[in-house]
C-alpha cells in the first residue's frame, strides 16, 4: 500500500530490489511520486480486500439496477407500482403515468367522492 497525493493505492509487488526500489506486477498508470513510503500487506489480506470490493460493487450495481427499474415503472406503468429499495424493502403506490392519466379525465376540476374528492 502506498499513498500518492493523499490517495492510498494497493498495488501488487513482483519483487523488491533494494530498500528504495521495487518492481510492480503491472505498470501503474496513476500519479507518480518519488520517495514515497510503502507498507507490505500479506496476500491473504489482499484477497480479503478484493472479495469485499467485489461484494460491495455487486451491491452497488444491484442498487443502480433497482433504481433504473423503479424510474421506468414510475414513468410508464399503468396503475400501482411496487418500488424496491437496495435493502430489499418495498413500497407500493400509484405511478406518475396513472396520476397524470387520471388528472386528464378531471377537466372540470370536480373529482367524484368515490375517487377521493
């Protein structure tokens, strides 16, 4: 692990040549800085970090997919929709299309009692 410009980077090391030189497994395309201190992290710890990152990325993508589906339903579905949140909780209510379509039929402004007026 090395910090460059205030940002920590976890980079796999191929070999250590000396107390001041090392070779990375692959080319690093980020910012450079000479004389930066670094700390070794055991391979097992790196594997755990990678596994956690994969799980967090999957959770974030799942949330984005739910968000996209929710907006699609909100704009275009008829009637009630069920919105799912990233924590898997849900709530049900009318879509905006349903509300807009219903308002279009109330041109005189009077809403019957059986429809909430």
